């Protein structure tokens, strides 16, 4: 009810008190992109940090959201989370999730600008994924191309 009234942060606070982790996870996934677009990555990271580690590690969507929330503040941590998300999406055969997490890995390596050695590998993976889905979903390829390396 609070979420519907645009009082999502109040709703999350009540859900924390109630220990309703699944509902917090649902809200984080549902609202995550909008929160990031508003520049409130710390809010999203805070919500995800409240969740039990087992819950986050079991869901590549939560790992990906957690990585995206940390991408600018801690690119190395974001890359590690994106890599775990990629593995989870890969095991689920979720090409869209693999594409999103791989794009995040590439961005994190560039933002981190420390050891760019893994960049070649991940660019090859990204190229393969883009080739794989280009015939099925050109709009998705365009969306990834528009966001990769420009945030």
C-alpha cells in the first residue's frame, strides 16, 4: 500500500521490521532501474545489503541489481557481482540476463581501469551474445549498445 502511494522507502522500512525479505527483494527488482536512473544507487545498495546473503546469491537478478548499484562507487566489487550474476543467468539459460550482466562486467572493467586483461574475454562473450540475439531481438541489442560504456 505504501509502495503504491510512492512511499517505497517507508514500505521497505516496515518490511525490514517484519523480516519480509522476499517482498524487499521484489521491490528492489521492480524499482531498481528507476532508482538507479534517479542517481540513488546507495538506496538500492542499502536495500539489497539488508537481504540475507543466501537469498541474493541464489537469484542472479538480485546479484545484477546489487552490482549495478555499486558500479560507480566500487567497480571492482560490481564486476565480481556481475560475474556471479552472469554465471547464474548462464545456468538458467537466460540470454537477456547474461547480456545485461556481461555488459556490466565490461563497463566495470573500464571504470575500474586497473587490470584490463579480462576485457578481451568479456568483449568476446558480449559479441557472441549480441550475435546470438540480434536476429531474435534487434531492439534488445540496440538497448545494450546504447547503455554499454555510457552508463
